[in-house]
C-alpha cells in the first residue's frame, strides 16, 4: 500500500453555476425568437378565429417548452464536453447518491408546468367555444349572436354539406361567408371519419349517429383544404377537397345557385336532422 | 465452423429468405391492380371524344374473378370482350362518352343527395333513352362518381320483377334484363382521378361497404387522363 497521496489536479470549476448561466442566457435569447419570430408562423395560420387561437396556443406551448428543451440539450452538450473520459485511462466517476433538493425542485417545477398547461388548455378550449374541435351535441360554451348552421355529412368517401337555413339544400362543396359565426354540425352516415378544415383550424370527429358541434368564424376570403383525418377505408387518402370563404354577396349568389341546381334532389332528401340513420344493410340483410 | 454456428447460420438464412418472400408477397398484393383499358376513340366527332362501355354485375363470376366470383363488380368492354378492369385511360381535354349496362338490382343510396346527376355534359344522363337529372335514390343500384372531376352519375337498378335477370357475369345485354345509362363528361387536364361507387352494394360485408367496395378492380378505380 502506498502512502503517497494522489497528485492534486487543477481545481474543478463551479459546474452548476457555469451551466446555469449558459442555460439562462440561451433561454433569454431563444424565448423572444420563439415568441416573436417563430410563433406567428406556426400552423395553422390565421384563417379564422379558432385558427388564430391555435397559433397563440402553439406559441405558448412552444415558449413554455423552450427552457425545458434547452435545459436538456445544453446539459447533454455540457456533459459531453466537460465530463468526457480522459484519453488513455478508465476513470471511475464519483458515486452519485441522489440530491433531494434537486429532485424536489425538478418534480415541483415540471409538475407545475404540466398542471399550468392543463389549466391553460382547458380555459382556452372553453374560451374558444371548443377551439375548433367538436364539442359533442351540447357544447358547454356557445358564441352569442347569429350563427349560420352548416351540416357536414361524411360518408365513404366524400364530405357533403347541408345548409338548413337555405331550404336544407345539400352541396358537394363547402362555401362559407367571411366574418360570420358558423355552427358546424358534423356527422357520418357510415363509419368514423374526421372533418379537418386545416386553414380554418377545425378538426371534428364525424361519428355515425352523433351530432358533433363546433364553431368557427372565418376571418379572411380564402381557399382552405378539407381532409378526412380518420382512417376510413380504401379511399381515405382521397377524401380531400377544397372549400372557400367568400364575401357575403358571393355566398348568397352561390347558395341560391345551388338551391336552383339541386331543387329536384332537395325534395327527395330526408328532412334536415342533426343525425341520420340510413338503412345500411338493405342488400346485406 | 462448428455445428452450432452452422445451425445458427441456417436459421438466420431461412428467416431472411422467409421475410423477403413475405415482403414480396405483401408488396405485390398492395400494388396489384387490374390492367388499364384505353377508351375507344369515336370517329367523326367534332371534339376529341372516346367511349367506354361498362356493365355492372351483381356477381362478377369465376371467369373474371376466380377468387371472388360472388363479388359485385364493374366490367369493361375491350377488344370485343368483357374484362374486369376499373382503370380507364382517356385523353386530356376531351369528351368521354360512357355507356353502362346495368344488370344489378337496386340497393338504395345511403345519402339520397347522390342521386343527382352532376358534372356531365348538359347536367343529365340518359336512362333507357330518357334524359334525367336525378333518379329515385331508392332505385339506385350503383353510381359512377369521379369526385375530383365533379362527375356524379347514379345508376338505377333492374326491377325485381324483371324477367331473365343475369345471375353471374359477364352478362349479355342482348338477352338479359338490364338498364342502359349513358352520359358524357369532360376530362380536363392530365392526371389520375379515382372513381367509385357510392351505393352500399357489397352484400354481406361490413355496412355493405367492404370487399369489392374496398378493393381496386371491382367497384373502385382510376381514370387516367393522359
């Protein structure tokens, strides 16, 4: 056994303080970039009130995640740079036996972060009258004032649209007037679909026998994409179309033209209802 | 090489070969499609025009579908005979005249709105020689719909009481009960456009929309505009 003491190396820097400063500075640089540069460009854009709300929410989520992401990434890089194995030797690291203070802080901070997001999400969902998602047949919150009801009918493999306040006419394309509150009633005639009007920030499940209500107010004249967002069979990927947001006058012209075109067909449609139960098995039964 | 190593190599080799074979089988199944049929040019037309002659059968029969002879299906006439294909090649910016011999009975539309004729020249179709812009949704047997082109052509079914109904395809329009539906649509720009039947006509499947409704080559296909 040697009585010689090991040679003392250079003193270790205060890693905690150094790492903390790097993280804090990085966060202070990144946060304004996330909020003011990245945020406004986050999806789904500003095609409607709920879409703009989703951009805000995505910005908030990204901003709250940024310090956490930087903490993890910077720590990883810091550890790789500073705590790497020295060349030519195998060094046993010091035993780490836990750090109650650090662990408690971590649990409290991340717990508070997640809980605050849950509260924020719930409040925003109700503030935004469902925030573009379906709220079922009886939404908890409903925008006040006049609303244009439009029914979205999904079937394998197309969406059609019915306007109950225009004689119940049904159309193959969706057109909406700008700056008007729209009350969408989403349902299905067969299997589960999902109505996704991307630029409007609307995504609502279309379930057979269910009236899934969602609200949206398109805020600019535009063309928007309509997709099915629920795997529904062979042509699910082709269940794709474009809708239009137009001026009030253009909407009135279009809807009256549709009424004229489909006058004969409208007569054979079932009376407008929030859901339909078409006989699905006439041949198979 | 030890015996154990040889056995291990054999097992690994067999697993690799089996995996490749399964992969080839699945991929060939996934991309399998009937051969395309080119529409027949119509001579003497003032604008480029082609024609497609189709029939719909309640049971396609073993000749055209040995694995699923009882599936409902479209057939197309090419080279003087009926074949099972639902991929049709037509010219861009042209008219396509479609004649459908409808041998199947009615099933009814789940959505009556689809009983309206849309997107055809004149907004009508001829049903047994009579121009109509919609049919009775209860009488629909099938539809020929190309959603991206806005073409909706509902096909009424053969009445139940009709005599000499076709049991198994290919059916003979000269001798068997049928409806004749004719319509013309414009093709527009080049591209691949899917078409489908909207009538839940696949008897015995989930919501009558399984089997031939979910398999390319029976009640769904493509219009290849070239």
